[in-house]
C-alpha cells in the first residue's frame, strides 16, 4: 500500500552560471531521496527542479551579447536540462520562472497577502549602482559596487513591502511545533537565534528592474526575485494535489529565504506550509568556495565522461558515490580528483565491482550459470536484515554517508565469508563429498543474494551501475520498480539464469584520468562560454594573446578616471617611497591616496597640482592608511614615476574618457 505522496524540490538555479559540481550535488541528493522514497512505498514521488531567470544581472548579461533576456535565459535553462539528463537525474518537472503559468501563481499569492493586510507601500532606500543598475545588498553609503567597483549611491524608491516583522512569533512557534521543519539541527539553532533577534519588513517589488514578473499594481513594479523564485515550488505542481512540498532540499546559503520568508509568505496567504527544509553544506575545491575568479570551478560533465569511460551515466554514479561517501551530508567538504579516483578504486572497483564479478563468474563456472538452490547462510541473512534497517534508517534521516558505510561493512563481511568458505576448493571436493556440494550452493547463493540486496540498497546512490549488476544477476523486475518488501533475504529464485559478466567498475589509472578530466574541463569551459556569447579564454602563458588582448569600450568605461587636486602631502613613516596625499576629486571629502612617488616628488612640490586619479579602485590598506584610489603616473623601467597632468586648466572632478 502506498505511504502517500512525496513531493520534493531542488532550488531553482540562477541562469547566470552553468551547472557545476556544487549545483549538481544538491540535484544528485534530491534524486537519491526520490529513489529512496519510491523504494519505501511513497507514491507518487515527484521531484521538481528548474531555473531562476529574472533580475537585472540576466538582463544585462543578455544585452552584452545582443540577446533578449528571454533568449539568454532559455539558452542556460536548456544547458541545465541537458546536464541533468546526461547525469541521469530523474526529475519530473523543470519549472522556469519565465513561464506565464508561474506568473499567475505569484500574483495570486501577492493578492492573498494583500487581502490579509500584509502588504503596504513604503519607500525603500538602498545603495544602488547606476552602472550595473542594481541594488547592492548590505552596502553602506560610500561603499563601492562589488561588481564594477564604482561608488554606489543612496537611492529611495516607492515599493510594496511585506510585513515580515509580524511573523517573528508565528515562525518561532512553527519551529517549536515542527522540530524537523529546519534540518540539520545546527542550522535550525542558528536560524532560531537569528529570528529571535527580530525581523524587518522586506520590500517585494522593484521599479528599477524590467526583467521580472509585473506586479498587479499601479505603476512599473516587478516582483523582487526571491518572492518570484520561492513561489516556483508551488507553480511547479499547480493543478495537482501535491502541495505542500514534503521537502525543500537547498544549500545552506539560502536557508533564511526558505525558512523565514517562504513560510511567512505562505502563512500570510493562508496556504499550507512545506514539511521540511534541509540545508546541505558546501562543496569546496582546494578547501575554498568555487568561484570563477579563483579559477577553481569544477564541472560534472568531464568527470562523468572520464569516470564512466564514455558512459556518462556510469561516470555520474562515480561522482555521486564519492560526494556522499566523502562528505557527511549537511557539512562542507572538499572535492579533489585524486580523492575521487582513490575512493572509486578502493570501494567500487575493488569492493562492489569485484564482489559482483567473482560471484557471477563462479556461478557460471561452478553452477552452469544458474542460481543454486539454498536458503543461504543464516548469519549472513541476519546481518543483511540488520543492514537493511540501518541503511533505511540513515537514508530516512538523510545521513547518506552512514547508510553507505553500513553497506560497505556488509560487503567486507561477504568478502570474508567467501574467502573462508573457499568455493574454489569446494568445487574440487564435491564429486566425492555431497556435503561440499551443498556448502558450495549455500556459499554462492549467499553471495548472489547479498549482491541482489546491495543493488537494492545502493540503487538510490548509483542507479545506473546497480541496474547493470541487477541485470547480470538475471533479475527481470526493473530495479527502479522494486520496493522494500522485495529487498528481504531469500527472494532470489534458485535456478534463475545469470547474465554475461561484465566489469561494472573497471579500475581507473589516476594520472591519465586526471589529465583527461582537466583537458575536458577546458573544452567544457569554452563550450559554455560560447553558449553565453563569450570568447574562448586564451591558454595560460600564451604571450601573443596576452599582449594583443583587446578590451571593449565598455571595459574601459569601467575605469573611473578623474581629475584631482592635491590638497596635502606628507611622508609616510617608515616607508621612504610612499607619500600620503589628500586629493580633492570633486566629492564632499578629499580622498586619501597613498602613492609610491616619494623618491620622485617632494611633498611641497605637489600641493595644488592637478593629477589623474583612478577613483573606483577597491580601497587598499597600506602602512595603516586606507588608500581610496590610485594616482596615475608613467613608469619607466628602472626610472622614477612621472605624474600624468594637463597643459590646459581643467576643473577638479572632470572625468577622463
Ligand atoms: N536561484 C537561487 C535559489 C532559488 S530557490 C527558490 C540560487 N541559485 S544558485 O544557482 O545560486 O544556487 C542554487 C543552489 O546551489 C543553492 O542551494 C546553493 O547553495 C547551491 N550551491 C551552489 N554552489 C554550491 C557548492 N559549491 N556546494 C554546494 N551547494 C552549492 O541560490
């Protein structure tokens, strides 16, 4: 009998970056949970994923390559769909926030909140970057824009606000009433602490953005992306009775949106709340967060190709296995090619793969390729029952690492069992000894039955590879339809013919495999850049291309060069090359500039001199002073710097273009 429906979601991914192993991690994990829940008898089990497409960044990225935001978003959304398919993700629905069906659901929730008195108009003040046309969250007046480095400006606009402040007590009592609403517990505690400090109302519309869902109000308002994005979880299953979601699986960085905003919006709209939000940790590369500027982004495609020797679904299994085996679910953990291959060879090639091929080969050689008749070894049968409980218990709690460890412990036990019973000796003795014949049957039945259960336990972890072993065992029920009641000892039918033996996890030679993955990674980066309309990156160390690299006028326009007048100049203690200047560039306060020109200029020579300043460099600390810009000078190899200046008189603050 069905345990009822189970609806789970991945986050919907931003379309400003192609999939990488971090986004794949969350998606793989949702796929594992879906397969596990199905096996446990939930029906239907529905998994949705999708793309988060609105906002200024997408609008701007599209414009830069001469596409409309809709075209741009489609390109990247398709890339996610393609990637999830090649990695074997069994999602049921891919929701795009640009889908008009989603618009209707967003507007409906807004209207419900409004009807219940949780929406009001107010003015929103934030730090805005006019060049990038976006608000810089958390910036203070005077802070630069993290994207382009220009100073942000304080802007006030009339917006619609959501009364989040009215939800502090309601949310705290929700967390109390439903202790599993936020998982893992460490995150739950952090979040409760945060909510206890008090919640501020949030602005949920914008007038500074065009690429968004128009709000059903007067004027040019579109919804703030998070109001839009969270509701996609409902739009994805609109017209079904799947809502509320049983699980939102997310990364820890977006927990506040899911555990505070989302339930508050739903309570305000008098709609049912999701049952659980589970936040995963981060996949780190070289111990740090993946980022384009660090150049440590790792994509799943090349790994899947190499680890599966061309069979991407098999390679996807190797990556999945590694991530859950290596990193306790919910915590941060490191990815490395070396560790991936070590685990693969130790646990998969030598462990499960070896158990499968030796068991099946012996059945072919000693039993005419048919499962022998036996009830199996009672101790192993009891251990299998315990392992089933352990695996299910851990998977139910999303502790995939422990679940896998329980299977590995069982595999070691079987390996030992086979060695102890030595079927290769029993086969020689059987002609003269009927006892040896029945021992042989028992040993091989035990190994094959263990293998069948291992396929069932690990199917959610490595669906493609477990199906391969399952098929070699001669099973005919498709493994994805197998439920827990079949995964009990003794259901393997004697006499069943086993299939052809093929290595499921062939050993991988580390060095050439890593080299191949790195080569394919570059091919993948170029392909994705081409998709996003970017030029291929020159190979590192390519002098000719470095020298001839041209920048666009937009790149040049990013540098804010201004005319300044030196107001004061002093030596910097303990630094004979530095001068501490105060330079007026037409702002209310002169800038502090620390310049390495003390050997070329005396402080008094500089007072009143017009100079050129780079005004939007990130501030930098030098000898305890914060330099708020750079003075432009020609530097002649080995010689002293010569300051740039003008023959004509020129007003302070003028921009150089
Ligand atoms: N669009 C929002 C989510 C809206 S959901 C209503 C978003 N998108 S994202 O593409 O930036 O990130 C999506 C998910 O991927 C987040 O859960 C994030 O935590 C996860 N990850 C991105 N990089 C990651 C790692 N390196 N490691 C693990 N997960 C990471 O946020």
